[in-house]
C-alpha cells in the first residue's frame, strides 16, 4: 500500500480521535505507511498518565484495506498496558476529507520521547554498546514480543527490527508498529496459497529479518512464533554488530542459516550462543520467546521477568491429562483398550476431513497430539471413554506444549519433542563454545497460520486469521504440517540422558511423559514391549516376512508398517516366495482333500469372487502372492477359505512353516521387522527399530506443494514425518515410494466424507490397517503353535 501524498497537519491543528481531542504539537516523521505526529490530547490516559501522545495518521485507498489497519489497532488493544509495548490510547477511522474515496485511520498512542532505537544506535557508532546495554535492550524487546506470543492464539509480530523499537522517556524499550501482525500461517497447500503467502510476506516483512521458513514456503514449517524468534536473533546480532548476519550473502545464507560473527566487538560468548540458537535453520531448534528471555536474564544475572507461559500451559495440560488417566483406570480395561485401538483408524479417517469443528477456540498451532484429541470426536465407541473425552475437551492446552521448551539452569535448550532437533541442537552446542544449549527435550514444531483478514473485519477482534491461509478458523482445529507430526514420535526415541538432567525444574519431564503417553494413544499401543521386538526370533519373523509382502501389496508400499519393505533383501524375497509357493501348494492339497472327503466334483466348489467384487479380491488375483488369496477378508466365508481350517491342511502348513523356521537362521533379523515396515536400513541406528524411520531418498524431486498437502493425509503424513525425522540431520530423506496404480484400490467413499472424494492412498491405508491386522490375528488363532 503506497502512501498517497497528502499535506501534513500543521502545529496546533486540532482534530478528534475517538473520544479524545487532539492538538498537533509537531510532525515527527513518515513511516512507510503513515505520518507520525507528536500531539497533546485530552482527557489524560490513566495508564501512561500524561497528555502527550503520538498520532499515527494513515491514508487508506479502499475500504478493504481498512482491515490491515484494524489488525494493527486490535493488536495494540490486546497488548495495551504492557510496559514493553507502545501503549494504545485511542483510534478512529473515517472517510478522507483530503482524498475522495480514501479513508483515514488515526491511531493515538503513547509517545516515546527518546525516539527510535535506531537513532540511539546511531549515536554510538564509535563507542559500541556494551554487554549490559545489549542485554537490556534484548530483554525488554523480548518481553514485548513475549506479550504477543502469550496471547491465545498467539500473535506474530512479523516485523521485528531495530526500527520498530522505541525508547520511552524513562528509558524503557518498547516494541511498536503492529501493522504486520498475523496469526500462525500454515504452510501453503497449493500454488494459490503459496502465491498469496509469498506476496503477504514480501509486503509485511523486512528482507534481512525473514526467517528460512518465510523464504522457503514449501519447507513444511508454518510461520509462527519461532519466525519472530528468528527475527529477534537477527535483531540481537544487529545491536551487537550493527549489521545483520545475512547481509553479505543474502537469501541463500538465510536459507542455510549460515552466518559468521565479526571478530569485533567482542561480546559475551553466551550472548553469541543465544544468537546462534535463535538463528537455527529449523524453527523447532529455536528456543521459544520465554526461553530466550530466561537465557538473557541468566546472562544478566537477574531473575527472569516473566513466567514461562508455554511451560505453565504444558503443566496444566499434564495435570488434566493425569486426571484423565486416573479416570480411565476406573474403566474396564477391555473397554479402554478397545477404544484406544480404534483411535488410529478414527484418526486417519477424521484427518482427511477438511475442517473439524470444536467448541473450544484453539490456538493456531497444534502439535500432533491435538490431532488425536480432535479425532477423538465421539464416534460411537469412543464416546464412553472418559479419558478420551477429557483429552478432547482440554485440547486447547495442547498447542502450547510444542513451545514448552525451556532453557534449564544448565542452559539446556530444546523444543519439546523432536529427535532431530535434539541432534541438531547438540551439534550446535558443540560448535558454540562456552554455554551450551544441551537439548533437554527437543520440541515439536508446529503451528499454523493466519493473516490479516482482508475480508472479515469481525474476525480481527481476537484472531488474526485469513481463511485462505489459516489451516483452520479460530474455532476449528489445526492440522499440523507433516514434518511436525512426525517429529513427536521420533523425539521419543531419541531421548538422551542429557534430557533428564533437569526435568523436574524445567517441566520437560511432563512434556516427555505426555509425549510417550500420547504416542501410545495415537498408535493404539497398549503393550509395554514393542511388538516388533517381541516378535523377533520367533515364528513371527516368518509370518512377518510373509505378511510383509501382503501388506506391501495392499498398501502399495505406503502402509505405515511397510515403509521400508522396498529395501527388503533378496533373501527375504526368496523366503516370501517360498512361503507363497508353500501356501499355494498347501491350498491345492487341501482343496483336493476336501473334495475327496466331500465327494464333490471340483467344478461345483464355489470359486472366490472376482476382483470386481471387492478390492481385496482384486488383490487376491495376483498369482505371485498366495497369501493375499488366503487371507482375503472378503473371502473368509467361501469354501476355499474354509479349507484352511482343514486339519490336514493345518498340519501341512504348520510343518512347512516349522521347516522354514528351522532354516531361518540365515535370515537377517531386520527382515523380520521389515514385515512390519518398522525397521530401518540405517545400519548405524541404535534406536528401537520401530521408531527409526527409514530414511527415504532425496526429496528434492518431490512436489513440494504436495509435500505440504500431506498434512491432510494422515498416514502419509506419518510416513513423511518419519522420513523427515532428522535423527541424522545430514541425511536427505527419500520420498515415500509411490504406490503402483495396479495396486490402488477403489473404495466407495459414500457416507464417510460425504461427497468429498478420498485420495487413494488414504483410503487404502485405512482399509489395510484394519484388514491386515485382522488377517494376522486370524492366522494366529488358527496356527498358534506356528507363530508363537
Ligand atoms: N509512539 C511513538 N513515539 C515516538 N515516535 C514514534 C512512535 N510511533 C512511531 N514513531 C516514529 O515513527 C516512525 C514510523 O512509525 P511506524 O513504524 O509505526 O510507521 P510505519 O508507517 O508502520 O513505518 P514502517 O512501515 O516504515 O516501519 C517510527 O520509526 C518512529 O520513529
């Protein structure tokens, strides 16, 4: 929006702004969008206790653009009376008397007598700021930003820079210019959104302060509080060195978070550490604003001036969660387990829906757990499980957990949750010297989005959202970007001893505990031992190998349990073939025996229905894998399936399976897990295989828009999340193998998502998850001695 050329107000000119009478004292400056005046006003504002203020006059070309100003005004109202935010006094919008068809907005606010920080810095060109001065500026500016992030949903400033910090008469530093504020902006899901967000970023942010996720909108990360933390990092760097860290190289350096510290002036190593961690490429590795403030205060040797609201929310949530767990104990175990077991299914199902409504207004950024709670929307069987309902009702707390990280007294940084973040942070710590940010608990990223709402003025009152970019409206849940969803699980697996150092004081233990438990809820896991581990070296290994192929066929390689099956060794394939052929042999034998027994001509034995009858049957036509025919749920009642329970057949298959078991020593253990897709090809990896995602091939070829759209594809998201898990941060994750068309299953979606077509992979995953397990269970029931 270009500021039209309009004549300036002259001193002593009077006007009315809202309920205040104004007299112009003097013209101060013109910002990019406004004329700024020093004014006298009456009545006196009770908070600032003075009659001298600052008037910002903005000319607006059209009514629609009024909303941009409205956002600024609303943000200031929300933050008024915060000591480190320029205080709002009054505002007023009217048709311009100067330019026909235009509007004028007047914003009356606290006057910062000592001018801008930039002016102050310019007075110190030779005699640079010392550590104390820098820390004071940083602390107070951060407090202003913290006030914005503390709102629920959080408000993102998006234009933190030295030009937007003012100095009051008493020397307090105050953040100003809320013309770029927004809510969390989710990663764009299509080209249209991408262009929109790109345009918005260009218009509302300052190049040198843009974060990597602002430049790379296909990164999968939202633009959220951590983007402000990045800008604060640039800010801190600039007040130290008077240049921004990426000035010389530009965008490519920002994208890689690559910068150097000038040799002089020499500053406290801890301040440099703080800059470094704030300028982490991944938002998940950056501290939240409370952590920044805690660390600044620590360096200052002062108590932190604010409470860690992320942590408080996490603790609150934890309490609620524990209560819910206690309640659940009163319920018959079977009931609870059965409900939990359904969650993944419900999750997959619900997450495919475009919007879910909730009664509680949600903060814009939600961690993975929120998906779970949201998806615990009563669906028959789940409604009676009290713990689930409580989770659902308390979901407004969950979003905060992702930011519940805190620096401990040992200078631990972390973002609650993610394994990858931990390793990155550790790397950073090594690189930086004296005060190390050892990750206590990597945290999960997350967030989602919003902008100025150009179309709906009403929504500006409390939520800066835009329907085009928000993942959800203020009253609907947010879908997490895939990469985040994945992180929580992976984090759990990367727990390190360091992480436990100061749990009690940081609240990280709460977060971790929560993550573990939520993970179980998410996955429906009720066993203490990993099913994979317990199956290794047992007959299950054979069953897994055999079912692995079935799973991979059914899911096109996208089933979460068969992520890595494509990498199965030749030996494993050979075993699968042997099992398949064995079963085919057995089938023909048993068919024969039954025929003999019943004295029936083979021709009258009903054949399995043709593929057109059901997706499963379609798969059963594949001659390469006899298993698919054998365990076809749709065919379970047909005579050919009943043959399987024939005693002879049973003995025969048991014998053959036993033989294979005896010869299974030559089968690498990992193949066992591959049957469930829960192993990794990463030989170096020592973490439990189920939590180690297979590191996929380069994602560079992938369509990035599609990558972000994976947000609404739950299972795919899970895979991508795993794929993106940065246990080894230097690895490039490979793409999830694409399911061959021939294996795609047509499913009637009527009655599930209404008229919304479900994408093939989702549907397939959904079905396969149910059927394969079911088939597996049936197999066990029939041949317990073989598989156990
Ligand atoms: N409350 C205030 N007290 C004193 N000076 C102020 C105040 N508000 C703004 N100014 C001065 O006016 C300048 C422009 O203000 P502001 O940044 O709000 O306008 P803008 O049009 O949004 O500018 P830009 O978009 O270029 O940042 C500030 O840099 C500051 O010098």
